[in-house]
C-alpha cells in the first residue's frame, strides 16, 4: 500500500512493478481519468495528469514521464477506469478516451452493481500477470463521506459501494498493490470518525487479499 497526496504517486508504483518483467495492469478507481497534460489545460496541477504521463501522451512533461524509467510505462490496453464521470473531464480527456479506445465503467454503472463492475474490469485485464489498484478519494461522493480533496457532491460512489468494488478487485490472486491519494482528513469530522470509517472500510476490502497468495515474483 502506498499513500500519498496526489495521483502522480501511481507512476512510481507502476514503475516499481515493471521490474518484475511481468505484464502489469492498472485499475483506476477515480472520478476523473487524469489524462490531461500541461499543454491541454491551463490548470498546472499535475495531480490530474498522472495517467497521461503513464501512457506518455503528447504534451507530457519529459522530466516527469521519464523520471521513473522507460516510457511509456503502460499501454492503453493495460488500463481500466472504474467510477469515472466522463462529463467532469476536459474535452482533451474525452478525446483521448475515444482515440485510444480506453476502457471504463462510469460511476453509475459501478454504483448499480460494484461486484459485477469489478469482475468486468478484471476480465478486461485477463492477460495481465499482476494488477495494481489506484484509489482516488474523489470517487467517493463527498455527501456520503466528506474526505476527498476535491469536494464533488452527488457524484461518485458511496463508501459501501467503494468497499464492495475494492473487495473484488483486491481479492484477485494477481493483486499486487494499491495506491491511495486525494484524502484530506481535515474535511472530515474533528473527532476523526470520518477517517476511521474510511480506514475500517478499506481494511474490510483488503482483508481477502491478505489471505490470497499474491502474484509470483519470478521473472517470466
């Protein structure tokens, strides 16, 4: 588990697993696709540009894209988005989703049946040897759990739906790690109860993974 401030931490996690020389897939549980680059938006925040740099999209910063090894770290068919709200993205991001034929399940589809959505995503990555999960706190509706850094309201999953989704994703025998970003404890209750609710739900979701042998570390 890697916990950090923003979603660029996923670059390091993916790069770390690439040394296994096994095929790595990434499941992004995120309200946004993070496909922006510095040239596609006037907002300079790198935290919504992580996936663009994983894929080495045109306009990515060479200093970031290459800082963790060879580029690109992932191909479009190594990636699945879950819980996404396409309408919250930029025109550039929507164009990239279409042009690269990136696979995603929007948040309404995931909310309707988290377990089925997880199984679909895992099936899309059935040729991969090890799987990483990235969880952005903004995928959880701020009305249901007030912890995300970006406070989108009436968008995204409930905490329970998120936990159910993660239980299936992280219970897969190929699960190799999870990155968690964009959680702001200051947005929750002062007594820490909001954060405790998140931690307890996360622990429940990860419990099956602790009992499942992880992917082999041998080189293929």
